C-alpha cells in the first residue's frame, strides 16, 4: 500500500492576482469603467435641487475628493487610536 504523496513543503501556491499583468488589467479596467461613467454624465437629464449638482461630473469629483479626504483623515486618526504592539500582551 502506498501513501499519497504530499506537496513539497517549500512550494507556494500561485493565485491569479499574484501575476502583475492581472492586477494591471484590473486597474485599467476599473479606470476605463470610471471614465465611461464620468462621460455618461452628459447623456441624461438631472433633476437637481442645488445648481452645483448640475455641473458636469460633480458627483464623480465629489466622491473622489471625499474618498481622498477619508483616507487622509484616517491616517491622522491612527495617531490617536493606535496601541502599543504588546497592548494585549501576555
């Protein structure tokens, strides 16, 4: 009776996102989708409450700048809420 062979200890499993070509493809694909949605802003009528909501690409730019602001705010908040490495120490 032979035992099934086990995988080599040093072998690492390769995932599809380990290949930089796939990551680059996803990045450019998302950039293309975002650009398409940004340009689609021309082709529909907006029912706005405030006048600035009717500006071309307002909500795309608003979302982008809010996202950047959240990241910068989170980096500053980390200084207040971070703990020492051995906070839960043994």
